[in-house]
DNA sequence: CTGTTAGCGCATTCAT
DNA sequence: ATGAATGCGCTAACAG
């Protein structure tokens, strides 16, 4: 089956085509000044020998590893990670770069080790991704090469970063509800101590304020990101004197719990209560009944942006580092209705 | 910030420590015959110079890339991919190997390109993972290096593979229901034309048969993997003359639809109907009301197994290739009840 | 247009 | 125990 045939080198190709190695190298690298005749002979030899250039040798010679490092903390726990990685990987691949991925589970020792390995392999840059937006503290070694933060930022903002525009998403969701005539709009947010929660809340309040709606905490709750808090707070909210006519949820999972509670209360979505989620977690949002309108976090695009930035900024990557906020688009499904149209 | 200081080589370290490069190389590789004195001087020099060995150079010299390739088709569409990758990556990392990940979206051209790149980089082996179990046809080039199939297999079984034990899972779920006293057990399976569906059905039938229960198609349905088919068939099944007392679902998403339908029919899980899912898709299974008992597909372990196999079998990887089936454990939550105990 | 040559940084002989 | 020399496969610089 597998022939353990000796490695085929550029020299073998050169011999086979009766030329010098330099000429072979030229056709390998698409150099123009090669006669058609020799080029064809060489290409034939390459095909016959099934020759593949040895990447490490080329790398050593050209000092170009054509590789980015991708470090993540606790990638395991979230399905969104896939899109982040895919956006980065696709973009890298299109530019003849490959991704070396290491998952550190947030373990600082592994993290340092990961960076060391990437230094050794001379990656052209590092993407450091977290699974939810937060402030990170990275080993100083990252400053030795271009580094881009995905879904996180350093306290001093010295590293470029790309994060979702949480506030924009919160604003858009709230404004959408307002434009559908809602005035009593509840918000079951994420856990209070997160950047995402803070941003979404800011957007929620900004929208209410802009449309001259009262901004109180009467309709505001902080959950735990999961379905059970949506369930619990939906009950609580609907028992208020003037219950909300719409509920904006910090995650689709929260919305899932809200749906359950509403159903138990014999309340109908969207006829009785409109609901908007956050995340566009396919498996939930698309299959809830009715399908959930929600804000999408553009993970794929964020991954793409990170690689594009690294690709572009090689020379001046540490001056004026971008702090990009990506817009979260609204995904319309069937959980929002004009008030009074029920 | 970033000093563009010249690359530090082993020669620099040697000079700094007033020794030859050979000696430095020896301490780098933990060679025994070095006097304590020199070793310490060298280690000091390494630290002071912040020297890192150049991986490509070492690779070229030792012909050891310490890298595995990980190729996936359409990784994007499924959250399970993360666990597969993580299992592989963690295991690789523990053995000083890194993973080069390429996602081909099932595009044959990209696939060939991916394999070519990995050949160039001299990966020690390739893991080819699909997002659901199926028969694959790979470029012949994979036979040039150790290759392991994850969640798929070739028609001729010439490549080692690891897949979930679908039939075992189907058997276990059905048997669990039977042991809880159920006799009319419905099965809303996946789409009919998949390996997973075929295996799970086989297990379902085997269990019924083993416990002398009738095997008909009366309680059998083939859905489309998603919640809507669960919803539809649950209605259909519960309107039968002798409706099932338990429903085994081909995916947790199907179970999600079943829950919805059951609730609309004012039927209670598990008091009126017991339900078991498949996949243990955290976001669904753990947060449905009541939490869903389900079969877990051991993706993490599958990823680990693949790397372990590659790590172990370097010499004889193509003789008697394993076709490993991984047991799917039952995850007990609250959707199953003894019949009659309601 | 093409052949020859000199390293890239390292691990490994072979001497010593 | 250690230094010097060799070559891994390749690209680029230099001759022709």
C-alpha cells in the first residue's frame, strides 16, 4: 500500500528534467523567466515524481510560516466557537495561510505554553479568542508578534480587538419593539457582571430614552443566561400590574424559558406578548414555536475580520490598534407583532 | 513595544555561554552527558537571550513535524464539532503535537488542496472528520500517510475509523423504556437514508425483539432530524387507537418538537408519556421542561481516540485498520417514568 | 534564460 | 564531556 519511498526532493526533479535546482525553484514559485519548454519538462517531472515541496525547508529559507496561531479559552462550552474558528480558518485558507489551534481552557500555564509553541513555530500572528466578551490579561510574549483579540480586549486597549456591538444590538432589538407599538418592554438580561450584559442594557435604555419611554427598573431583570431564569422572570413580569407587552431576552435560551412560562400561562407569542432573543442560536431560535426573532452575533464575520486585520497590518500592527465593534443584525422570524393587532 | 530584534539562534546562545552549538543542542534535547556547570551556563544564556528553538529548522533536521492534520467537511453546521476537535486537540497537545485544522465544506477541490497542504507540511497523520456518520471517498493521497476517519468510514474499510455505536444507543434507549414497564414504544427516527438512522433503528428493533415485544412499523416514523417533525409525528402517534406510552426520538431536536405537541395536547412528560432523546445537545436537553433524558454521543472521546490511534500506530497503520464503535452513554434526567406510576 | 552556490537553524556524527 | 563539521530541502543571489 503505502510505499515508504524515499523523500522526493527538488534535486530529484531537477535531475529528472535535466535542469538545475534553481530553475525548478523558479517554476515552483511562478517566476516569469523560464522558457515554456523547460517549464513543461519540469512540470512533467514534478507530476511523475509526485513531488511536493518541503514546507519546513521553504519556511526556513523564506522566514514565512504561512501560519496563524489561534488560541481559545474554554472553546468547548459554546457552539458559537465553531463559527468564530470557521470565519478565521476560511479567510486564512483563502490567503494561503493555515491555522494552528490550541485550546487552553483558560489555564494560564497552558496559555503560556501555547504561546511558546507558537513562537517556536514562527506563526505570523496570534488570534486570541474568548467565548464571551471580557477583559483579558495576556502573557507579555504576545507583544513579540502581531496579536488580535477576538471577543475580548485588554484593559489598556493596546492590542487590536474585535467584539460584537452589544449596545447596538440591544438598541436595535428595543427599537424594533418600539416601532411595533410596544411601550411596556421588559428586558431579561444576562448575568449582571458581564460586558455583554452591560452593553445590551445600555442599548435597551438608549432606545427607550430616544423614544421618550420611561426608563426604570420595573421591567428589568438579570438572569443567569439560561432557560430557567427566562421561565422564572416571565412569570414574575406577567404578574405585574401593567405587564409588559413585549419581552427582550438576553439570550435565546432565556427566550426558550420565557416561551415555556408564557405557554403555561396560556399566553400566546406573539399575539399576547412579543419576544426578541439574542444570539440566533439556530437550534433554538429557528425551532421554537413560533420561530424566534432575535439578534445575531456575527461570529463568522468576527473571525474573518481578525484574520483580515492580521493579514493587512503586518507592518504597523501595534500602532493605533483598532477596537472594532461588529454590528449585530436583526433576524426576523415570527415572534414579534404590532401591538393591538392580536 | 515590539523590538524587531534580530532572530536569536542557537549560535548566539553558544557564544554567550562560551560553548559550541552542539553542546547547546544537547541541553535543549535533554541529552545526559553535559556537565552541570556548562548546562547551567547555557540555560542562563537561553533565558537572558529569550531564545526559542526554530521549529522549522528542527523539523527539517529531525523529519518530525509534531503536527496532525484535521480535515472536516461542513463543520460549521453543528455544535458537536467543537467536542470532536477539542478531544483531538487536547490529546494531541498532551503529546506535544499540534493540530492543523482545515474545513473544506465538503468541496472536493478544497479537500484535495487541504491534503496537498498537509503533505507539504509533513503532518504525521491526518484525521478526517465528517459531521454525521457516512461513507466517504477520499483522494488516494491520504494513503501516503497515516489517516484516521472520525464519524465516517470508507466503503472498503481500508482506513481505520471511529464512529458512535448507533445501534447500541438505540438498544439502550429502548431497553431503558422497556425496563420502566413500557410496551408501546414509539420511535421517531432521523431521516431514513442515514447510517445513524439505520443503526438506531436496528437497536430499537433488537431491544423490542429481545424482550418479546411486537416489532411493527405502527409506532415507527422517520422525521427530518428537526423539531418540526417531532411536533408533527407526536400528534400523529398520540391519535392512534393504542397510543404509545413512550417516545424515543432520533435527536433532541425532535424531542423538543414532541414536547411542544404533547403540551398542546395537555399531555404531561413523563407522567403521561415518557421521552428519550439522542445527542445530549446541552442547550436543549438540559433546559427542556422537564429536562430530557437522552443518549449522548461521545464526541470528545472519539476525537481523543482518533489521536491516540494515530499516536500509537505509526508503524503499522494500514494493516487491520480498526473500525471502532464508541458506546453512547445514557444521560438520565427527568423525562422517563415507570408506567402506571403517574 | 539557466546552472551553481551559499546559507536558513538545527541535530548529529566524528573527533578530541 | 565537548567543539567542529556535515547536511536536511529550499530560495535567492550571482554568474554566465
